[in-house]
């Protein structure tokens, strides 16, 4: 069963902010190490394998956190939604690889995977009632929070954690005991 945050996400705002910060820091830190290694290849007497290591660190420093962000983003909307994130990053990788090795079919497959993953993210977000914004101010004006009913768990059945909470009539509400 999936418990939903009031914004429609499965994860709390603190969890999402914490992991976003960690992944952005990881991209910059690992990317800086990769740039430093690539600069070290220009030094006379540097080993030949250093350029390969620098390229692997640079690519891994971007692709790894990007993949983690896409998986966590999908999982924050719906359990199992990380597969849509994997499809997104795989499509980006396939499209880029198709351009590098001059295989148009691979580029088109990557573009199709990216399009399917974007549609998948939008469908999951719409079902989960996650606030979405296209980024075009002229398209709909101000961002409007949805006023309709609270998000329902459409994938796991009745979840007691999604029911409205009512105050209990415990001893604290009755006053002191005599």
C-alpha cells in the first residue's frame, strides 16, 4: 500500500529536497574530479590510460546522479515508477550514442523512449494528482493548486493511512482523573 503526502508525492518534501541537494552536489563534485583528471592528461609524462579514466569519471558523474534522480522521481510518484525514470535515462543515452556512432535507428529509438517516458511521467503524475506546471506562463497564468479531493491510492487498495484523522477521546481530552 502506498501512503501519499498531501502534495501527491509518496515521499516527504524534506526527503525530496535532501536527495536533490545530494545529487546536485554529486554531479558537481564528480564532474570536477573528471575535469581535473582530464586536465592532468595534458601534463607531460602522464599515463595513456588517464584520459580513459577521466572520460569514465565525467560520464559516470553525470549519468549516475541523473539516473538516481530519475528513479527517485518516478518512485516518488508511484511505486515501480522508477522504471519510467530508467527508460528516460536509457533513451537519452541511446539517442546520444546513436549520434556518436552514426546509427540513426538508435537515435530514433532513444527519442521514442524519451517520449514514452515523458508521457509515462505525466500520466503517473496526473493519476497521483501531483501539481504539475509546464513552465509557460502565457499558457495558463499563475500556478494553481488543485482544490479537488485528496489523492487516492489507485494502485494498492484501501490504505488506512490515507483516511482523514479524527481526534481521539483519550484521557487528555476528559480532564484530570479523580
